[in-house]
C-alpha cells in the first residue's frame, strides 16, 4: 500500500476513478484530487470505467451522467450490481439537476450528487466523506 505524509501523519493514498467524457473537466478534477494527496485515474466513458474497475482497486468513483454510448446511470447500475464493485462509493457529477424520477430510481445507489461546476473544496470534501462515512 502506498503511503503519503499528510499534515505530519502517514496515511494511505486513496485512488479515485474520474469518469467524464470531457477531458478538460477530467483533468481539472485530477488536479484538484492530486493537490489533496489522492491518486486519480481517468476513464473517458462508462465502458472504460467498468474496465478500470475490473483491473484496478478504486476507493471512490466520480461519475458523470451525460456520456455516450453508455450514460452514467447505466454505468452506475452496472457498478452496483457487480459483487466485485458494489461496495465502491460513487459520487455522481453532472451539469444537469437531479430530477425526481432519477432520485427514486437511482438515489440509493450513489453516495452523493454534485452539480457542475463544482468547487475544489466541495469536490474534495465529498470524496473525504465518501471514504470516511459516518
């Protein structure tokens, strides 16, 4: 396990999978997370996300909704119905507000819903909470 000194203490480096089809947004999220001591991995779509999860250990997933060919909701469903990945917390990140139908259908599957544009402090705090619930 990789360790990084943070605030004078050794702590494990958590891996965050960023899933967004916009490379600029993915890169901004990567920079935010690296500055906080996380190890980010980027996947450009839902299929790449599922592939990464099969071959890498990820502690949290940041998942965009509006992607093609597989949107974030289908990707979320596949993550949560796979016994190997179902325990990984998923933060949904989108420029579109969550509607009532989506909340009813998917609300129990994701840890938190963040609206783009998201500030660095908001994103990093959400990741921290997902890693340390309670």
